[in-house]
């Protein structure tokens, strides 16, 4: 099954908007706690992951940024070189 390019573009834009929103929420949470300077200490990082809601937020940021980044790399590779064989290799590398 092949996904149309317009759907891939919508996924790319939605992951960008989602990542921007979640990163803004992450930064606002960091500043609202008032412990921005100590937020990289080991105990503070472990406490973050013990809070299930905040751990889910961080994992969603990771997923959205990864999908957006890999799709961006795919777009760069498609724009780098043109040709039916090359585009097929980039679009479906396992077939």
C-alpha cells in the first residue's frame, strides 16, 4: 500500500505543529516549577519519569520529533536526485 504524497505532507506538518506545542508546554512546565537550574540533577530526572503524565509528554515529544526528522530526511533525499529508480529506492528501501 502506497501513501499519497499529500498525506505524507500532512503528517509532516502535523508532527511539526504537535512538536512545537509539546515543546512549548515542556518549557513552560520547566519554568513554572522554578527549579530550572537544578532540573538536570539525577534525582530530578528520575522524579520526572516517576510522574506518568510528564513521562508521556516527554515520550510524545521524542516520537513526534523522530517522525518529523525522518520524513524531512526522506524529502531531502528525494530532492537531492531525481529519477524513477532512485525515487523508488528512497520511497521503498526494502522492496
